[in-house]
C-alpha cells in the first residue's frame, strides 16, 4: 500500500468518525451542551485528581460538560467547512472557468482581481469581511468562503486552459459544439479530479480559519459550542484548567489533519504520474 493510499485511508477514517459523531451528537453526548452545573465547575478529566466519571473530559467554568460540547461543536465545524467550501468552489469555479475560456481580456481582468485578493493574508481578509458585516458564525462562513475563492479560481483557470488544447475539445469545436456544451459536457468532467482535491484542502482550511475567527470573537458567539469559541472562552483558564482549552484545540487539529490527509490521498490517487 502506497503512501497516498495510507493518507486516503487515514483521512477517510477520521472524517467518517467525525461525521458520525456530529450526526449522533444528541445520542452520544452524556449531557446537554448548554446545561450549567456550577457545583461541578472546572472539574478535570476523569482519571485526574478530583475528576468525575460523569464528565470524561472535564467541565468548563460554568460546569458544562466538555465532551458534550465537543460533540455538538463538530456539527458547527463541519457545517462551516461544507458551506465555506461550497462558496469557494462556486465562486472560484465560475471565475476560473470564465478566465480560462472567455478570452484574453476576460482572463486579464479576472486574474488581476484574483491577484488583488491574494495580496491580502487570508486571515486578514477574512477579518476585514467579518468586521464589515458584523461578528457571527454565518458571516464567518461567508468570509472564509470568499477567502478560498482565489485559490480555486487559479486552479480552475489553469486546468481549463490545459484542457482547451486537448484533441477532444478541438474535435468538439470542429463538429460545431457551442462553448457552453464544450465547457459543461467536455471540460468540467475532466477537471473534477483536481477540484475534488482542492475541495478537501479548502474544507480543512475553512475549519481552521473559522475557528481562528471565533477565537478572535468574530465568529461563533457564546454560548454556542463551536470549537474556536470554546478556545476563546477557555483562554483565561489556560494555567488553571488546561483541559478547557486543550481538547477543543486537539479537535481543530484533528479535523484539519483529517481533511488534509484526505486531500493528499485523493491527489495521489487521481494523479497519473503518482500512480505510475
């Protein structure tokens, strides 16, 4: 089994576990994610001094069960990743296809606009967008999706321009096929592989960037059990209750790693040179 297959297998396994945990969160969570239990506030994880078997990962400063909040938080993180990825793929795909297919003038105009977006650091551009719209999880999703558009656009443009020189496109044009038919029926199915890889990597970036916005107070707002918001809430407790910030951080790390592994595995699987 090659390295790409191992990456694909490991990434897929972690993603499946995350999706199942998010889908079954109401059944798996031992406590309601917003339920306060002040007498048991800042309980350490089970197995540590003063730990409680009812709270396997401990509690926060309001006595809320961390395991329950992490399970429900997976729903928000996956939703952020999915919607942000969709915005990036739709916007970037349209821009890239138009730039690669519509001619030199459109290519120059659209790609210069993409270059302007790429001139800003991703997190800074996302902060600017959320600051203009107002802090909320929905606006964080939109900002992260917009930040991903330039990368998808450049990839789509490059792959579309490469496909335009292939024999099947020249034959379709010689047979009288119009531009929409050539693009939709010929080119797009053949660039689905690179876009699938980019989608997985965009998903990973979206989870991490949205968590970063929430950590800065610009994304999900308390008491929503989103992983970045949990990090922000636990920041003052870092030296008093390490578990409050450690477990959400590990969840973000694991989610980002899983989708990056999935993207690397897909790239190796879909790349003919890699297969050889």
